[in-house]
C-alpha cells in the first residue's frame, strides 16, 4: 500500500500538472467498493469546477476544487494498488480505470485501481455553532485521522505513546496516532533509531522517542526526495517508479546481512504485518 512518501510524491506531481485547470467532464466506472460518495454526487461536485490545489493528508490525496467560489475537496485514497495519473487523451485507457476527470486543455486525470481497495469521496465541511473555521470564515479542511508525522512537535510525539502497552511498531502503524506511516517506513525508522519493533511503546524513554521522531522525519523526507518506494504497483503521476526501495536497510531484506553490522536481518509478524529488523543494531 502506498505510504506517506508515495502519496506525497503523487499529490505533488498531480498538483504541478493540473493546478488552475478546469474540470469539464467526469466519468466513473460504476464498480462497487470504489466510491464512498455516490458517483452522481462526485460528478456534480467536480464538473465545471477549477482545481485550486492537490495535496497529501496522511495517506489521502486531497484535491481542492472551486465552483462559484465554493471550495470542495475530492478525497482520493489509493488503497493497495491505486494510481492517479495525468495523461493525454490519446493515451490508451488502462484496464481497471474507475474515474476520469477531463480537463479543459484535453488532458485527463485517471484513477486506476485493479484490486478496488482505493476510495473516492467528496468532503464538505459544515460550519455550525462552535465549529472551528479558518481566518477567512471558511470551514476547516480535511485533516485526516491522526497527527502529521512531518510536523508534530517532540512533546506531542512523546505524548502519543505515553502509557501505551502495544509494541512500538504497532503504535506507529496506528493511523489514529500518526497518519501516513506504514510498514516500510515504520521498519526503516525503527532501524535508524536503533529500537526493536517489539518494545512496548509506553516504556520507551524520552531520549529513545526523540531519536525515533528524528529518524522517522529523516527517513520520510529522504523517501519523498527519491520519489517513494516502488515495491509493488506504485508509480508517480507520470507512471514512473520511485527509487527509495534501493536504499532500504531492513524492509524485505530477511536473511541478508545488516548493512551496518553484518548480522542477518530477521523477520517477525507484529500487528499482522511482516516486520524486519536487525537483532544486533536494534535494542
């Protein structure tokens, strides 16, 4: 499943290519599971609107569009095999395409998802009594289920794990705590911080959590710089694979020597996920 760096790479790529464009037509496939919002409502909300921005929130791509000066957010979750591509209209439409946004300049934004675990929906915040709004009175935008790993302060990061009895690897995968972190970057960050994935989250010291926060931010930023990890179906907005998989230290390297100490990398199962670590470097 694409994680924070992959989703960030796709969102940035789509934004660079389509911001300011107007959506003139919307086609959807009618396939079950893909649409959290009725397809007719998606088409009505997007058709004729201008694309203000495309950004990432957690593992979700948020396309903000504006029609008659009213902002609406189109939420795109890539699931396990989803792709969001910007294509010329004469490029053959790939199998398993479930949505096409035709732009005024003739290009198309295409959502492709063979396994249909991705989700498309419209998000409209409703302003009500006591609800927080932005400085100009607009409703707050989609914020996702947890905290943003690249922006969280040290004190807030430490507080997330206080008194938690779950293993730190499982806590890192909990999207209600930190959204966007998945299996790849949890393993790589724990290795960089020198922390075993089975350690109980609530028993980590402040120094250890300080190291983990720095490692997580550094790993995520480096992965974004390299376009993410292409270990399965992931490609960016142009259909190009990422390069960070070439720099994985532990993920999917079971039995191979640790690049630091030479100890064979070990694989266990935690929170239902394959987990990779160095028994010597991680304590």
